[in-house]
C-alpha cells in the first residue's frame, strides 16, 4: 500500500492523503482528515495493509489531481481499486460516469443502478465513498439541486462544483448562483 500527501496551495493548503494498491487508487482524504484517519479507513477494507510512503508510485495520481484542481483536467485516467460491498461499488461506478460540470440527484443514481427504491442506500454509499473528488460524490445533489451532506463539508462541495463550472444550487432553501 503506497501513500503520499498531496498539497495544493490554492486548495486549502493542507495535505490531502492519497493511497493506492498495486491495482489503483483506493483512498483520498480531505484536508481536515489525518494520516491516522487514512490508515484506519484502509484497514477496515484491507486489514493486512502495510503503508509505504512513495513519491514515484503516487506521482501520476498527484499529477492528475493537481491538474483537476487547477482546472486543467476534466476526468481521471488512472486505475481505481474499489473496495466495498457490491452495492457500494455499483453506486461508485455510477458516480464516475457523471460528466464533469454536471450533477445528478440521489434518485437519478438509484435509477442508474437499476434500483429506484434505494435512494437512501445510495446516499449512504455516496457518503462511504473512499475516493472523493476522483469518484465525484460531490456531483450528487438533493432534490431541487439542494446542496446536501458531504464528508469534506458543504463549503468544499460548493468549491468543487464551482471549479467545474456548475453554478446554480440551493443552500438552506435559498438559491445560489455564481458567474
């Protein structure tokens, strides 16, 4: 298990930790989450994981994440190592297919995976996404484009959506537009 901190000076100026297996990227933290958090979360899915800090194995992930945060990349092309239940993985795969700058509702995702009654379960799987930003759970909004829960905080969700050019959503019942 390789890991490395990633810092983007224009984006919170705190480390985002990235971790990958030989298969692909498996964990991304938010700036408020520690390396210990990264270790705990990975150990839940990969109990025997040993952590090796490595710049070279992680350089492609860091490069593409930097390009995304700079506004120069719209999709990630590296491999992802999904670890979760079959249901969670189906939701996460649906998230990857939401185009840059677009949003979907939890109901949309439930329909996409063929289980229109699983809206709440989709929300739970969305919240359990271990690879945020890359697996764009920030592109999922509540009814009427309501900005809803996000592990990184609503401010970060708003920041990511604005970065992608999505500029109209609802916060606390009030429409917000950015131009």
